[in-house]
């Protein structure tokens, strides 16, 4: 089996718009790894390729997030059929893609979908109370998060309709007994939302473990704060911090032994 993880650059074989999307998506994979939100080789982050074809980019099933590069990403259609991939025996995890594909199909404005299985995310997904408005970070999601009941591993195509229904117009969803999901108009926005959702879950798990009485702001403050933290209220999320995140990746990746994400 060809499991080589070194891939030639395809920059000259795709449009400048697709190449930029590949670079940003590869960086997103590296950032999810950098902030401790990976699950070995599992999970996905998908991004829509600019253009009318409705094509998507996804990771090879077998690489860790730290290995993902712009040229290693697989191009697929909305049904998960592979249109192009590097010269490798690795494919994609089609069963896991069920979650992503239905959201991209139903929400044309969504450019990126991100799904994780972190300890804190899975812990909150198993709590009947769901995500609590305990911190400024978590209050961002008050009235702006969906919940989807667990139906087993995401292999049943019939589940797609319910996933889309439960996400609704939101950019974040807790998959009960499973994990977290975010989406956004851009890769940067989807990552920022996931980072904030993950930090909210970590804070909740820590606060509940302290076994002390927890504070919740008033309903008026919750509504005001949630409104102020919506992407369209002040500025789109991810835009300001993204260059700093790329500088962080470049600095920490130097000498790591892994190919740069932009290759």
C-alpha cells in the first residue's frame, strides 16, 4: 500500500482561487492540530472551491492534521465522489463526509464546515443541559447554536435531512454524544467559531468540575452580549486574527520535519 505522505506541488495545475483556498484550508487543519482539537486521523474540515462547479476540498483519510498540505487535499463533488487526489492509496472517509456534504448542499453561503471530537466537546455533548452561558465566550452562542440527537455513526443518508434541520441558520451545532460542528462563509470564520465553541466547552467542564455554585447573567445581558458577538454585528470573525495565525504556523513549523502547509 502506498502510504507516502510527501506530495508534489500542484499550484500550477489549479486556478489561483482554488490554490488560495487550498492554502487556507491546509492552514486551518494545522491550526486545529495546534490548538489541541484533533482526533488522530479522524474528522474532517471541508471547503468549497470557488466557482460554479460546487466542488469541495477534503483531507486524505490516513494523514494526521499536522501533515496536511495544500497539494494533499482531495477534490470531491457534493456526493463525496473523488474528482482528483494525489498519487496515493489513501482515499477519503465517505461515511464521515455525510455530515459535511449535506450542509454544503443545503447552505450555499457556507464556504467551510469543521467537525471535531475533543474531550471537552464530547463531554458537553453528553450533558443534558447542553452548552451553558457561563462565560462571555459561551454567551456568544446563546440563541445561535443547534443540537442534533445521536443516531449512531453518520453513515445513514437519511440522517442528512435531520442534520440540516437541526443546524438551521446557525453556524454552530452540538452533535449529542458525538462532538462539535461549526461552519461559516469562510474558512477563517469557521475556524474562529470552532475555537470559541471549544474554549466554551473547556471552560464549562472545568467550572462544573469545581463543584461550586455557578453564575449566569440576566436574560437581558445574555441577549445583548450574544447579539454583539454575531459575525455581522461588528466585523466578520477570523479576518483580523488570520494573518497572525499564519505567522504562528510558519514560525512553529520551521524545522518541524513536516512539509509547510502552503506546499
